[in-house]
């Protein structure tokens, strides 16, 4: 084994070993949409005295961390996002009301001396004084705070079993002296005097104002720094109050801008459906590759399994969270991993057919060398998009960028290193050398043989293809204009709740019930035999209970399986950031393609991407499908497929043009398309197996995603061949002398077809002599 081969083998072994170790020892963190639970996004706001900057947000986060820990949720997560956002994840928590109330409360605790009862509309007379009603509604004048929340050492909810007085909260202060002075001054007033009371205030509301016990003497006060907050508390109310008092006050107010709840059943179904779809889709793809490429197909399947292992390990090592939209990144990367192997094998088949004394080993080496630039360029353009999406986008788009980036790196290692090590080892065996047919490389395949015989001139009239694209664009654009876009709650703000009902619910009956309950504008959709989705403007938790009761009344019970609350400001931000990230990603890809190829190729590729975006969006508009985070992830996946296809064609054009720079672009493009069609067909079939499995087995949560990918893959394959290429030809014709130059180029292309056809016949003869393949 030569030194480069040994280095590749050692590198492959090291990567696989490290991946196995990480996969066994480090679990991947699943998003709440896959494991169930509640996610709350809080945004800090400026107060009268404190600005909600990064420092204030960090202090707020630490206070919230204590409150979250006290909720008793297993493995909670709380992290800062940006300058003034905090993301709280509570796995397993299905009722977000308690969590939202506890986390969102400012909890400004203070203890005040009572200056007396306030008469009529009496207002504070001096700075620091307040007038507030006590528990019974009596208005009291309070002096400046003597103790504050930061002086609290501990708070505990207890029940007096002996006296039966019910639940109360015991508060211990760190400052014993301060508490003694406060109660000592109050004890100087006679019993029944309001000034003998001490007021405990939480968020500008007196929650307890007990009198100092008659046994306490004037000036001495209560030693020990402890008091009790009494009232008609239930156990939950007492525990919540103790939690707020002990957790401390938030430095600045917070507002809930996003809240998502996914039931454990829905999360488990998504995981199971995704797993089955991945297993079935990968198995069908593997069978297809093995049938087409035989031994090389078997080795490519092994490399594809290694890709899955490396991707999983990469996610675990980076501590990334795998969400449902994030699975889209892996779908794209699986397609790219399959495509890279197909590119290599098809190039190896070409090389085998061209050589007078062919060998599988030399053809394979030439195949890897010839396919490297196309694989590298397509992966780099996808990585550019992934990095920009991660840096600029937010929400599900950001997660898509992470998983896509990891998947692309893993696919390159799988195809260019692991597949090569396995393939080179196999073709070096004597029993393989004596039986070249077993490798799957000794035939150019039926598709290539057919195209070589017929040699169709697809680029003879490129404007016809552009006209077809224009018509399809017009039809899709009409859908956007006529039907409009059904933006999901992520981009518009509001509340979306999905219920599982006991019986099938007619959406019209549900709308009438919700209208009677006070929600006439609610949008109701049936998403299955026993599932119904209600979308409204922002709701309070009390209003959400009324919605649930209305649905339960017509559905023989209702169990909430999904609940999403998005503030309007966050919806605008998600939409804006997604568009900015998408636009910059397209611009960066244009610059890279223009640098690597020529400006007209970069322009053609990006125009094809815009073509795909409009058509897929228009189809979803005609179908009335939601434009949400899942659709956006699918759209980004389609863009990745499209640019990948365009790069493969343009790479072949560049290679052919280097051999004969005088050949007209139309003819060179035609040859490049015909030479890359076998790769397009085989890759497309492999990916269709995966997407079909997602559509059939993926469940409700993945149906729209798989549908978007299936439509987008077909549109993207068409546009990369029959939109980007014709547009590049037309742009080159105008740049080279206007319309006449374009016609002259096409005329020369027709004259060159005879040379291509005669050469093709020789290749066909060798192919038929070598034996036919798929």
C-alpha cells in the first residue's frame, strides 16, 4: 500500500474509532419537538432604573436558574440567546401556565414599616412612601423598605399540623439586626394600632401584614431574623410563593415572546416515524446502489453507514440539539453523500470505457481524481450557506444550519476517504482483478449507452427551455398572488394549539363552538382523523383553557399535543432574519461560483435557485399548505440540491472547455449535460427512496416536509439542467456579441455534433463489448 493510501486508511480508522467512542459515551440532546416538554423564550425589558443590557440579562438568568431548579423538572436547560433573550427548556412539562407565571414574575420583595391607615384618596407624602391595600382591602401608608429580597436567606412552605392553621411560608433573613430593629419599632405601638404591623410586599402588592406579637417588647424586636407569611394558601400557592421569595427578584422585567409545548406522544411518534423512515429509506437506497454498482455499491453502503455514525458523533461532540427541522439538514447531507459516491463511480465507468487496456484500479483512481472538483465545489457552496444560516438566522433555521454543516463534513469524509479506502483495497485483490464485472465499473451503464447512441441536442434552442421555465414561474407566481401565503404562527405571531380528540371533529362545528366561547376569528384545521389545530391571536393561559373546553365539548374530550405561542415582534424577527440569511447565502454562493467558474455560470445557478424558491412556494400557496419553519427547512434543502446539481454540470463544462476552448458553449454544455445525466438519474432515484419513506412513514409532522422535498427535488433537477445552463448560454452569447453571437454559437454547436456522434459510437461499441449495466 502506497503512503497516501496508508495515510487515508489511518485517518479513516481514527475518525471511525473516535466516532464510535463519542456515540457510545455522549448522548445527543434531542429538541423538545422530539422528546416533549415546554420551551419558553423570555426577553428582558428596561425598567425605570435598570437598562436591559447583557449584564442585566445575565443576572436575570441566574435568578431564573434558581426558580427553574425549584420547579423540579428533570434536566432543565436555561441559556442566554443574544443580548436580551433567555431560552428555558423544561422537558416533560406539559402545562406551561405554572412555569410561565413563576418565571415571568418580577418578584420584587420588600418589607416595610406601616405608618398608619390611609384615609380617602390619600397619596404618599414623602419620598419612599407608598399607599397600598392590605389583604382585606384596607389602604395602608408604608414607609421606605427596611429589608429587600436580596436580604432573604431562605424561604419554605410549611403546614401547621397541630393547629390546623393551614399552609404558610417561613422566611429567614440574613440580616438579623435589621429585622429586630423593624419589629422593635413596631412593638412600641399599642395592640390594634396599624403602626404595630409590618407589611411584606411582593411586586407592589401586600401579601402579608402581620402585627408584632404582644410578647415582643418595645425596642427589643424579634430576634432570629425569621417571620411567617400567612394567608389562605393552598399547598401549590404556598410553594410557589416560597419559590419566588427564595429565588429573589429579577433585576429587570421579562416578557414571554415565545412558548412551545409538545406532548410526549407527539415527540415519541416523531422519533419513531423518523427512525423507521430513515431505516427503510436508507435500506432501499442501499439496495438500489448495490444493484447498479455491485461491489462498489456494497462498499458505498458501508461508507454511508459510517456517514451516519460520524454525523451522530459530530452532533454529540458539539453539544448541538437535534430538532425536527434539523433532520432536514441530514436528509440533504445523505443525498450529498450518495451523490458523491455516484459521481466517483460514474467517472470511473467513463474512464474504464475510454482505456484500451482498462483495469478497475486505474479507472477508480481516475474517477476519484475527476470527481473531486465537483464534489468539493458543491460541498463548499453548501457549507457557505450553512455557516451564514447559523450566524444570521434564528429559531429552526439556525438549527438547520448546524446539522447541515455537520452532515456536509461527514459526507465528504465518507465519500472521499472511507469509500476510497474500501474501494482501493477491494480492487487490489486478485480475485476482483480477474473478475472486473463484479466491481460495477466495467460498463458505462444503459443510460449512458442510450444517450451516447442518440446524442440528443438539448441545447440547440436554449430559449425554449427558458420559455418553459417562465410559464411555470408565472403559474406558481399566480398562486402566491391569488391564494396568498399561509404563513405559520412562527412568522406571524399568535397561538397555535393542536388537540387529539376522542372523536372525529368537523372543523365547522369546532369554529362555531369557538365563536360561542368568544373566539370568532379562530382558524380551525383538521390535521388527521382525531386531531384538530386551532390558530388564534395571542391568548392568555386562561383564554387557552376556554379554547380547550370548547374543543373538548365537540370532540368528546381533548388532549393537548402541541402548543405554540409566538409574540408578534419575534415573528417579524424570525421572518426578517430568515430572509436576510437566505439572501446573503445566495449572494455568497453567487460570488463563489463566479470565482470558481465564470460569472454567467454563477448567475445561472443563482437564478435557478430563485426559480426553485418561487415555484415551490407557489405550489404550496395553491395547495394552501403552511409556510412555517418546517417548510423553510425543506426550501433550504431544495436550494442545496439545486446548487449541487448545477455545480456538477458546470464542473463538467469547465473540464470540457479546457480541452477545447474554441468549442461553442452550447455544444460543450450539451455534452456536459449528457455526460452527467447518469449521475443525476441514479442520485435522484436514491434520494427519492429516502423522501418517499419520509412521506409514507414519517407521520403527520413530516408529511409536508417530505412533500416539499419531493416537489423541490424534481424542480431543482430540472432547473439546474434546463434553466441554469440555457441561461448561462444566453448570457455568454450577449456578452460575446449580442444575439448574432448567440446564433453563431448555436450554429457551430450543430456543426460539432457530428464529431461528438462519431466519438460516441466508438464509446458505445466498447461499452457493449464490456457488458451492459444499469
